[in-house]
C-alpha cells in the first residue's frame, strides 16, 4: 500500500510539473543536432588527445581555434592523476576539415581564461597555470598562413584572474568574478569593463551584483545586457557553496537585477540565440524563465554528457558525485576532496551505498524517459521541468542521507 501511495505521489508531481503543455497550441520548436565526430588531434607530449578543459576557443577567419587548456593525461583525478596545463594551439579549417597543430604556441601553459571572438582575432583574457593566475590579455590573429600573438594592443586586467565569466556586449567586454591566486584560492566579486572604442582607458571597475562572490560562473550577452548565471563561492576558511541564481546587468543604468528561476549551469557555456534567447550548456534555453526544446533529442543524440554534479558534506568529509551519461548508460563517479579528513572505512562504505543508490534511481529515470518516448507521450518543453525536478530530488535525498 505504501509503495502504491509513493508511486501515485511521484506521478502526481510529474503531471503537475508538466502543466498543460500537452493541451497548448504547438509552439515553434528549435532543433539542434549534436555530434562528437570532430576530435582534437594529438600534440607533443600527448600523442592521443584525451580532450581539454578550460581551453580558449573561437572562430578566426574560417578557422576554429582551440588554445591551451588542462587535463589529466595519465589517470583520472579520482584515480590519483596529476593535472597538466598545455600551451598548444589547434587550428581546424572549416572548409578543408583539416587540423593544424602548433606545439608550444604560448610562452607558458594557460587555461581557465575568457575567450572573446573579435573581427581581428581571438582575444584571450586572464587564465592560470598550476602555480599562478594571469592578468595578461592577448590577441591570436591570422598572419599569412599561420597565427601570431599580439600581446601589446590590449590592456592587462587590473588583477590576475582565472575561472572568471565574460562576454562582449555592444563593443564592451565584461569580465565577472573569478579568482586571483592559485594559493589560498578565493572567489571574487570583481566586475570589469573594457570599451573597445577606448582601449586607452583600460579596464573600468563596474558595480558588482547583489549576491555572493563567484567563480566558475557562466557569462553571456543578449539584447544589450550582460547575464551572469550559477557559479560557486569559496575561500580558504569556508566550505565551497554552489549557486543556481541568475543576474542581469543593464549597461544603460549601470544596475544589476536578480532573475527568477534556477540555472544550474556552473562552469558551463552559454551563447545568445536569435533576438531574445540564450542557450546554456546543452540542455537549457533561457529567457528570464527556463525553457527547453525536447530533452530526448539531446539525450539520445549526444554520445557523452555530464548530466549533473551533486556535492555534499558527510562525516566531516566534502565529496562530489558526477552523474555521467555515456552511450545511453548512467555512470556515477565520486571524488573525495583531499583537504578533508574523515574515517576512510566509513567513507568507503557510504560512497558505495550512495553510488549504488544513484545508479538505481538514474536507471529508473531513463526507463521512464525511454517508455515515454516509445509511446509518444506529449512531454515537449515540460520535460525540462521534469529533469530539473528529478535532479533536485536527488540532491535533497543526498543531503538527507
């Protein structure tokens, strides 16, 4: 009887979240097809490229550029792997579909900066290596059949910054948040603006958002506004806190407003779409309210995607769980933060139980989605609400445990 009541309650919540989308007039849908056949080639020191995190990237004169970045080339981090930063430039010709690799292109390895595509080239702002953050701002530009670095035409940041968010809006570049140092790491409340028509004035200090300090946030410009989503705050004497809030800056008034809704897109990517929409990560489309255009397309066309990251503290030990979808199968990884100390035996038992529990719940969720897909159940945009609800329930359960 209790099981029947639980099933009825879950179905009622799902139906409530679906609202009345099945009865509304069908809206114009945005279709996107994702694939991962384009893979980075190897480079000096990494014959088989395993991928990069925090790389600078953009399009310059028909070439896709991927620069710098970091990864764990030997082992995954939860297996004790050592992080490596890179100085390589990869250039992909969009016409010939061929890669060109420039080893040691940078004078020092860099990652986790901000990339802005300009008509002149790819502007790279800040970043870090394993030891320190950078305040440098440099342009990667085409010169004959190669690329060169222009390190003098753009002013340096007021302070070194890595893991910041940024975007260009009406010829002004905005940089928000980030951290200044790789020692005693601390998120910041910085907000800077560079007017490209008056570069000689340098970076201007702008009023910050009315919220926590942020790093790993997502920045994007749309309709003459700068948007800031998600992120996390941390300091040497504080536990890391993740946020899902959104803020929007109005350059005309110089004021910030807090958005309604939840935007769990930390360390992701956002791009403007059309005149009034923003794509966040792969699964979300936002326009002051959260929308989605059929999760099923993305779930079954994307080979590999991180669905959600859950972090919590238990027995005095900070841990994180990464829910990973690979080829339609769920995998749950966990990471133990080395600065935390707790009983190893209790830790292992707890992690094993949680992982098994998350596996089962995720499997049930995928079964539900697949059955709905086969039976052509009308989910459409409401599937985003179901997905968000599902992962929020997971987070609540983890915190209760």
